[in-house]
C-alpha cells in the first residue's frame, strides 16, 4: 500500500501542507502559457494548486491516490479529476501543459525517465511542463516513501532529450534553497 492510500496519512499531509501552495510556480507558468489553455496536474493531492490553476486555465487534476481523487470530487462534483499514475499517464487526452508540485521526487530515476517520455507524448505541439522537486543530491525512504532529490544540472539532463529548458531555478519552500523547479517546452511532437 502506498503512503497516500491511508486516510490517516492523507489527513496528516493536509495538515502539514496548510499554508503552502504553488502560487509562485503558477505565476511563472502564466508568463509562458496563455489563459484558457489546458493543464493536466499530476499528483494534485488535496487540490490546492488545481484550484489556483483553474483561475486561468482549463484544468484536469489527477493523482494515484483514490483518497485524494474521491475527496476532491466530493467537494467539487463534476470536476475533471482522474486517477492517474504519473509514470504511465494512461489517458487518450492531450494537453497544453503538464504541471506537478512536489510529486515526481516519489518516482525512481527510471520511472522519472519513463514519465518524461510519456509526458512528451501526452502534450500538444508546443506544450509545456512545469515541475517542482526537492533540491539536493541524495535519495531516502521516509515512512516507506521515496524522496529522490535533484540538482538543476541533473534535471536539465533528464528533461533535455524531449524538452527545451526555458527555466530551472532553485527556490525556497521551507528552508533556503530546498526546492527546484523546471519549466520546459516540448522539442517536437512524436
Ligand atoms: C507531497 S504530495 C504533493 C501534493 C500536491 N501536489 C501539493 O502540492 O500539495 C505528493 C502527491 O503525489 C501523489 N503521487 C505520488 N506518487 C505518484 C504517482 N506515481 N503518480 C501520481 N501521483 C503520485 C501522492 O498521492 C500525493 O498526492
């Protein structure tokens, strides 16, 4: 069972994440993605960023945890929210942007490579990715959850096969420079 497949862990996460959101990332994204475009969020969790993104874009939320998906649907009946794994992204739909905030660090490096390739398939021509990670150069397992940290140059290398890197910057979530975001535009449509 995954960490976020427990009601108790989901409740604990929601409490811990109170006061944190991706508004700074979304502000940067808005400089590159025109209003009204479609955005798929991977690993939406409680949906805080999905609500912010919905202010400007046509959003689809997703998560691998049924608990998060069902809770959001109960609170927002009719919302476009799906059960999706960020590795396989099993959808026939395509999007102008794929967004995630502190999600892809849960994947192994190989799963991240698989996800990046799949993202390039799911995006429309000219599509964007905006993803945040915890910054560093290590991997640890905490309460059964993987945390794979990345430095800017490692992310650049991983995404550059499919994406032109528009921006990679470190930023602060809880402690100075503890996070990094990557904004990229698809190189060509396969
Ligand atoms: C640290 S939480 C971040 C949630 C949300 N993005 C936020 O900023 O509050 C990580 C989220 O990623 C989801 N997740 C983890 N692995 C995933 C995967 N392989 N595919 C999709 N979602 C995943 C978890 O269920 C959880 O909702």
